[in-house]
C-alpha cells in the first residue's frame, strides 16, 4: 500500500503530535460545489452517482482538488444499507430520501436480511477501492455508516421526519420490534464498515444524526447500545495502522462520557457544545472532532476567521482535535467561504502545536 503523504488527520484522532490541526468538512462533496452539481447532472440523479464508482470517486476528490483538506470521505449515503435490505430507496426532487417499502411491523422486520457488503453493496466497496487508488496516499479516506437508530427512523417513517411519529411510536408501543430492527441493523452496519476497511477505508465515522432526539434513557437503550455493539465488532487495524472510529451523535453533547465509554477513538461534536468544556470532560480518553456552526459560513471571511480562532483557542494546546463543522455544509455556502475556514484552521492552529 502507498505511504500516506499527509497523516495529520489519523494522528490527531489517535492524539499523537501534529504540526497543525487537521480539517475536513461534513458533506464536503456536495451541492455547494458547482463541479459536484455538474457530475450529478452527468450521472442523472443522486443514487446513480452513488452507484457509479468512477463518478463517486470523481466527486469525492473534487473538494480535495479545490481545498487543502486533510481527509477524504467516501461519497455515498447512509441510506444505502436499508436500500440493500430491500426497502427501495429513491430521492424525489426537493423532498429528500424516500423508501418504497418502509418497515412498520414485526413481520416486515423479521423478514429483513442482513446484506452481504460485497454483493448488495458491492458498488460502495468498488467506490472505496477506486478512491483509495486515485488518492494515491494524498490524505486518508474515511468510510462511514449511519447509526442503527438513525437508519431505523428512516426505515420506519419511510423517509425524513420532523415528528418521529412512527419510529418513536414503535419504540414506545412495541419496543421488542424496534430492538429486533436495531439488532439487524447493528449486524448489517458492522459487516458494512468492516468491508469498507477491507476495501481501503482508513478511518470510520458513525453518523447518529437523530440520537439527540431521544431521552437520556432511550438514547442508551435504543441508540448507544447498538453503536457499542458495532464498535465492539469493528476491525481496528489495517495495513499495520489503527483504524480510528469516530462517533457523532448530533445533539449528544450531554452524553459525551457515555459515548467515550464505548471505546471509540474520537467523538464528533455539534456546535451546541463548547469544545474546551468537552475536552475537560473526555479529552483524556478520546479525540474531538468539530465544531463550527455551519451557519458561520454564511458570514464574511473575517467573521469566519474569528469563529475558527475561538474554537482553536477553546480547545487549546496540543493534539487530539480534528477541525470540522458541527454538521454538514449547506448547499448555499459560497465555496470561497469554505476556503477561508480551511486556511484559517491551518494558519491559526500552528501556535497550538509545538512539534
Ligand atoms: O441532491 C443531492 O445531491 C443529494 C444531497 C446528498 C448528498 C450530497 C444526500 C442526500 N446525501 C449526500 C451525501 C452524503 N450523505 C455523504 C457524503 C460524504 C460527504 O461529503 O460528507 C454523507 C456522509 C451522508 C450522510 C447522511 N445522509 C446522513 C448523516 C449525516 C448528516 O448529514 O446528518 C444523513 C442523515 C443522510 C440522509 C440524507 N441523504 C441525503 C439527504 C438530503 C439526507 C438528509 C435528509 C434528512 O434531513 O432527513
């Protein structure tokens, strides 16, 4: 395997010394980039783009060609796993993701199989292999999945939701069915992430976008417990290097200690938590990734630089910080504003690293 030319991101995740704070952006390949929109047009639609390894590779590399980012993230979606379980994913323009066959009762859940990643999700593994080859060691490649709870909300609702009426309805009315679904998803996600590592992913991130909608007790029982099962089952080394695992529960700032207890390597933070306080709580055990409010990028480059400086100062001296947004970059952000953020992270962070 090719030597990594820039391993700042992996080193920071393992709390090893770095020369400056590494940075990448959630949704860094996406609609805010005109070249992304052009490639999606060429593919026909979003799913066709995900299913074409060459085009998925092309859009993965687009932000890296524009900005000096320290990591690449596989271009795909968390909903490929439920699609491979037979739910029939499609994206309707302006409406977001939808499933043709949502799962709403025990019989439908019992009938679900756990997909073989090299069969039903082969196109994702082919994308990982293609991207690793094309990256040629420039930066590490992040593989990812949704958390079981987050995937379950989409599978039960049949798409995005603001109310969680059906998914929380099932959790409260028929917890045994919800647990059965979450168990199957934990098995599917573990196999999926391990296959991504086998195909070349060098770090893993679990997106628990909707864990923060739960009560503390339900978070532990319905989200964290299943992320724990996944962390326990993951391949943690490849090519003689540790494969760091990042857990991100949006809205999970009050549960950082519980999340760190899973044995993951790093926690993703949204912007509602002060990163310095988070470091005081769990920084001795895990690295932290985050946490600029994505809306900051609507502001002027000067305001962006000030906000970056505040987060770097709040985290303070030394390694263990990967700079990121607290959630995905919005489609209307000017790419030059993302550039200003990335440049500010690199320039202003050197003073915090003494190597
Ligand atoms: O029109 C388009 O081009 C589709 C927009 C889009 C993109 C660019 C979707 C649909 N997915 C993606 C890519 C994507 N999704 C990545 C790629 C890598 C990257 O550059 O970061 C990743 C990591 C995801 C993960 C994802 N998909 C999450 C978890 C992270 C998060 O943002 O909270 C979730 C919840 C999804 C579901 C999804 N897929 C797409 C949309 C618009 C949504 C969100 C729908 C909702 O709000 O419920």
